[in-house]
C-alpha cells in the first residue's frame, strides 16, 4: 500500500567487517575490536597551602622547641647481673636525670667560660690604668675564677666518663645484660653525641694533665731562655748575634738619649764607669772582647739559673742597677717620682723602637699606678730573675719586649 506517494523504508543491510567504503560507518565488530585511547593524565599540582614556607631560623627554633616534647619520656637503663646461684637481680639507672645533669653542667661551663672571655676581650680593648691594690684584687678574683673553672672541668670529665661507661656498653651489647627503656632515636643520638664528646674531651684532658704535672719544669727553663734572649737584644744593637765594642757605643748613645729624656743627670756617666759595667757584666770572654749571644745566655744559665730562686735577685741586681745608672741616679730613684705615660713610651721608643700606640696600651695594661723609677728597676730585676710563668710581675717588661719581637716579625718581608 502506498501512502502519500512514498514507499515503506527497508532496514539497512548488514555489512561484515572490512566491508564498505572509506566513508561508511564502522561495523559492530569493529567498534568492540578497536582500543579506546585513554585521555592524557593531568599533572598533579602541588597544594600551595601544604608547602613548607618556614625559613631556616624557624626550622632550627622549632627543632629545639619540639625536642622537649618528643623526648620527654623517661629513659631508664637496667643492668642484669648474676650475683648468686639463687637468681638474678636488676640494677636500674635513671638516665633521664643523669642526662639532664650532664647537659646542665656542660651548658654552665660554656656560659661561664664565654662570659669571662668576653670580659677579658673588652678589658683588652679598653685598658685602664690600675693601682697595685686593684691589680692584687684582680689577681685574687682571677684565682677564684680559675678554681671554679677547674672544678667545672673536673665535674664535666667525671660525668662524661660515667655516661660513656653506661651508654656505650648498652648500645653496642648484643646480649641480654642490658635492657633499655628509651626512645630509640634519642638513645642513638645520645650514643653518638657521647662519642664526639669523648673525642674532644680526652685530648683536652691529656693536655691539662701535661700542663699541670709534667710541663711546668720545662716551661720555666724555656721562659728563662726567652727572657734572657730579649735582654741580650737590648744590648746587641745591630742584632747580628755578637755583642761587640761597636754595639757598646751604639747602646751607650741610646742611654745618653734616655738621660736627656729624664733630665736627672747633668752629665753622662763617665767613660771609665761605662766600660767597667760592660766589662763586668757583658764581656765575659775578657774586657772588650766580643761575645756571641749564645755564649752570653749560657753564662746566664750557669750563674743566674744555677742558683736557688731566692738568690737570683741578688745575682741580677748589680747588672740592673748599673744599667739604670746610665740615665738616672740613686738619689733620684729614692725620691719615688712618678713616671708618666709619655715618658714611658719615649723610653721604649728610644731603646727598642716600640710603636707609640702600642706602648700606651702596654703601659696601661702591665704597669700599675703610681709608676716610679724604683718600680721600673724592680720590674727589670724580676724580668731577669723570676721564672714563674704565672706571676704577673715577671711578665711586665717581658710583654713589652715580646710585643717588639712579634711586631718585627709581622713587618718582615
């Protein structure tokens, strides 16, 4: 039947796989046979709100703040010992309290040493002229400080050894003799920290023991030789290692400048007295004969160093008195007139060529007020006769001459 002049439509014919033109739709088999390509994966974007935006200081600060809460638990060490045949007993050690005590003493030592180092640095930067009484008070105070520091070192050493004796066997032992109830991370950190502590403390402890019990005798001998060598450098004007008549003339010319500086003597010391001093105390190989620096030091070792310490000042006092007679008199020294800072600096500038700025600092730091010619001569006597390297008096003149030596070394090319 035809309606509206159109014939009924027939269903499309089935086409097998691979049939049809290029523009024909795929068959049902082709649809299920084709692999569906997956959509490209999107890169996972980082969440900007989870990003750690702390700086180094904040991380460092929070590490210390959080360590107290992370490792706040108790840390105990149990040692199992077989004491009798009936059974075993356990010894329990409270490691938490021990570690806190050890850390407290170590921190106290560091703060104590750092505090006095800063005070010493500030005092050296801005020295003030102290009186003899103030220097004595300072020496007493420094003695107490030295005692406290030594006590802290001893306590640190004892706690370090005690802690190492506990933690190292417990950490390295593979048997059931030790039972550790502690955070594993913290106990491992304490073990390695103790290894580092021992590696630093043991060489320092050996150095202290050598300094206290072995080296003082050798240090005194070495200090004496250094002092005498500095004394000889005052006399050896051309610094050639040989004291000769030419050195005598040059040194006497310096003494003449010192005489004019202080204005004590109206005229120079007579030539006969000048030669007598040089022949009696310097030219030990015969009057006017040259002598090497080493031979003269050997002579001082035999005469001054070979007697008991109480007799040494008497040995060197005639040498120092004759030295000061070149530019001063006994009557002037008895008056105890004060030597000012400028005269002190000019004295060493003429004698050894010391820098003016350094001379002022050395005067304020080493020589107490009031400073007279008598005190100056006593300091020279101590310089040549006192071998106590812990005595401040024996170092006054030596510090000036030693600074002259270090200054010349820095300027050498």
